[in-house]
């Protein structure tokens, strides 16, 4: 059975990433603004990328934690050589 909550979260993160790295949004940053000597555009790109990776990792980990509660999955993981 598919985990629909995880699928919905992954789809939402895809849309968030697609919108976040879309050129119209990226052109909103001023080319002259700097943060610690680095242009704001670069800082926002790498910060958004890092945030997206962390959110994806959390979504995947939550899917793995749901699988631990399923006795059929837990039995298959405990003894991989056992044939069902």
C-alpha cells in the first residue's frame, strides 16, 4: 500500500522547489545587494537548495518511520533470507 501522505508531501516539495527556483522569482533580487561579500541571489539560491534537501530528507524519513509500525514489513526486514 502506498503512503499517500508522503506522496503528497513529495509533490508539494516538488512544486515548492519549482516555484522557488523559477526565473521570475529569482529576478526579484537586487544585483548589488551583498551578504558577507556574497550576492544575495547566490545566498538565497544555496539556502533554498539546502532547505529543500532538508525537507525532502524529513519527508523520506517520515515514510521510513511509518514502515516500522507495519508488522508485515518489520517481519520481512528482520529476516531477509526467510521466504514468505
